C-alpha cells in the first residue's frame, strides 16, 4: 500500500512538473508514467520488496483457503453420492443403466 502511494505521488508530481514546462497533457502523462516507474524501481527497493512479500503471503493464504474449500466440497460431494447410492438401492430396479435421471 505504501509503495503504491509513493508511486502515485511520484507520478502526479512528475506530471505536474512536466505540465508546468508546457508539455502537452497526454505526452506529459506518458513521460511521467515511465519516469515514475524507473525512479520507483531504482530508488524505493525496500518498500517494493515489502509490497512483494505482502502480495506473496496473501496469495499463499488465499491458496490455503481454496484448498480448504475444495476439501469441503469434495466431502459434500461424497456425502451426497452416498445418499443417492443408498436411495438407488432402496428402489427396486434403480441400479440398472436405464434408471431415470442417470445418463446413458
């Protein structure tokens, strides 16, 4: 968050300075974007590394959450399959391949 704020402030400052020197708006913005990118990459290594670690940790937490959800879905699927199988065994003739609701 801090790194993004630094980059945004740097972009705005460079853009305003270029506009003050009468560089056209779109060209000034394009130059400001490139310069802000270069300056932030070269001068702000610490905040950039912290931001990268934050993003990596967040991705790992999200991945762990998805694995938990996937496991829960698999357990629910198994429970539902067991219920359906039990119901099919209770109905005479339901375990044949031409049972209604079962793909051929």
